[in-house]
C-alpha cells in the first residue's frame, strides 16, 4: 500500500483539523442553531466533545456551553484553546454513561460519531438515559452519526500503511465491519522507529435509523426528525451522515421526567451545588 494512503476510519472519524477544517465546525454550529432553535445564551452540553472544537464555536456565539469527554488529553487541548481565546466555556472529564446532571440543559448535542463508541448497546442506552435526565422539560437532543445504509453500500474492508509525520513511526490500520454486532472496527498498530509495536482497538456501533429510534424511545426521548446532514438535506441511502433530533417530553402516551440522581446535581460550570 502507498504510505500516503489514509484508512477509511482516519478520514471519516478522527478529530483532525486538517480533515475537518473550521468551515466544517461552523456548518455544524449553523445547523445546530437552526434545528435546535437555540435562543441566545442557551445552556448546551456537548457530549463526547473531544478536543472541543464545536464546544468552542458555540461559546463564541454566546451560548453557555459545557463539554464532557472521558479523554483527558483531548480535554487538555480544549481547555488550552478556551484559555487562549478567553472564552467562558467549561470542560469536564466524565464517563458518558454516568453524567450527573438533572434538568440543566436546553440542548444536548453529540457530533462526529461520538455516540456509539461505548462498548455495548446497553452502554449507549445508559448514555441516552443520562442525557434525557440532563435535559430540561422540552429540551432537545441531537445526534450526528454515520449512516449505516450508506456504509453498507460504500464500505470495503481495508488495510492501510501510513508514515507518521515527524515521529519516525508507521501506522498500520486494519478496518472491518462486524455484521452480527453492527460495529465498525479498527485494529491499529503503531510501529516505532525502534521496531516496537503498540496495538490499539477502536470500535463504533453504527445504528440504523430504526434501531436508533428504538434506543431513544427506551431512554424516554421522543424522536422528532432526521436529516442527511447539518445543511438540512434529506436523509437517505446516499447521505453519509445521519442527523437525528429527539426531545424530552411525551413518549408513547406518558411524560418522561428526569429521574432523581444520587448526590447533588452539578452546575453547568462544573461546580457542585
């Protein structure tokens, strides 16, 4: 394989500014404000925020934003960027299944396939349940995921080799799709200049829209609508993305209510009451 080739995973899923420029982030924020009907200074939780590029953009627009992610290294990058711009935005390290917020947010967003990276479907269910508890009554949840229908038409298992710039290392990426589990798997090995191999495994659950609607309903969230992108394009087999909107409210004839959580709730600034 050519060394300059990039694996499908790295092109579509990695949080890399060279492949996801600021124009991409700006388009996401534009779409979010439109679809979520955000009022000025809305309280927003960016769930699985990574290095915080969307979180920061929403803060620049005057919203009160909190980014949550389990990766401390990514959060360190986000905090440094926020400090450099003197933005009033906060970042908290947390397990996405256990976020302890109750009726705090006007909207919760999860973009760039952050949703689905937990180990099991039940873990994803817990994440959605936690999100529902964190929403104010009538608050909205927006998920941006890969479109499974598009993947089934375009995905091909592959194995790439790429030089790691400035590190004297080679990245070996093996990508496959597990049809029984509905997961896109990436087995990666970094081979250092000394020959040492460092393996890692990344896996993403790719939901069909029908599966995602079921997950949302079981979490007490009402499905509202879906699109093929943040530009409002129609969702279909030819759209690489699936943007899904849900709301905390009446589901199947009952009103969903934020369930009590152990301990005190956490303010949006990350300080306990």
